């Protein structure tokens, strides 16, 4: 067996490179700017992926792209597209 030390250590004092506690701390503006830019980037990415999902829904199921339940009422269209996609995948992986 390996020698693992399970003793607890005393709490360490905060390091200078941790999250700044006030805007007047050194590096605080850079830290909070990174937080804000990360939030903006995340929001823009989520909006872009949501738009991509709507485009794919519109192309695959027709309609507005925002109400997939309307398209689900016409299952024969969906079955045909799924069968065609499956055939294409099988043909790409098993050429004649």
C-alpha cells in the first residue's frame, strides 16, 4: 500500500494572486474585465448555437423552425428524411 497522509493542514493565509476582494486591489480591473468578457462571449455563443438549431430544425422539419411539435404531426416526412440520412451514412461507410 502507498503511504497516504490523512492529517489535516492548518488554514493558509490568502495568497496575493487570488480573486481580488475590492476594485482597488491590484489586478482587480483585469480580473473583472475577464469575467465580463467571458459572460458576453458565452451569451453570444449561446445565441449563435440557438440560431443554428432553429436553422437545422427549419431545414429538416419545415415550418417556422421554432415549433418542432407542428412538424411532429407529419411523421411520414420525418421518416423519409431519417431513412434517406441512414442510407447515405451506410453508403458512405460501406461503398459498393
